[in-house]
C-alpha cells in the first residue's frame, strides 16, 4: 500500500520544518495514530527508534531506523518481522518564493491481513492529518501567540 500526500508550502524555514520532522520522539504529541516513539540509539544521522502506532485498543509496537539528511528529508523504515514493508518519508524543500514545502510518502504492508486492515485506517488517517499537524505544530512553536 502506497500513500503519497503532496504537501503544502509552509511559512517557515526549511531548517525549522526539518527540525520538526526530525523530532521523532514528539510525534505522539501531535500526529494522529502515534502512541509512542522513543530513540533507542543514535549513530551520526541514523537512529534506532521504537514506535507504537495504534487505534482504539489495537497497538502495534515495532523498531525502525530513521535516517536524517539535513535539511531535506527524514526517512523512516522498518525491517521488523511484523512488516512485509514499512517506510515513511518526509521531504522538506526550500520554496523559491518563501518558506518551504513539506510532503509525505508512506508505504505499509503487514504480514497479518487483520492488522493490515486496522493499521491501514490508522496510517491513512495519520497521513491525511500529518501535513496539517506539522503545520499546526510549527505555528505553535515558531509563532508563540498563534492559536
């Protein structure tokens, strides 16, 4: 399953938006479907992250690898046995006019068809709301008086 969302231009610098994308441990604070995210180890620009995604009573815990390429992208992949395929890519590109554009691409295929159906709903909702959530988070951090 491939979900690709073209982002939008945000009125923030590429570095500011990249910093939000790279702050994986804060994803549960504002991204739908993220229950927890904890960095287990760091090696230069590659991190090992334990994450929990879920909806309602269903929780999926897995380990992933995050590769950060400042200031343009964060690629998160997992070779956990739970998945046939898992990847999430956040691209942050400088905009010629002002600010930057943020886009997101996700691929997810689980070994279990039952969990696939549930996690598909979670990931679709998460991807659908993620660009808006990143934008709202940027406003709350970089424009302190913003509602």
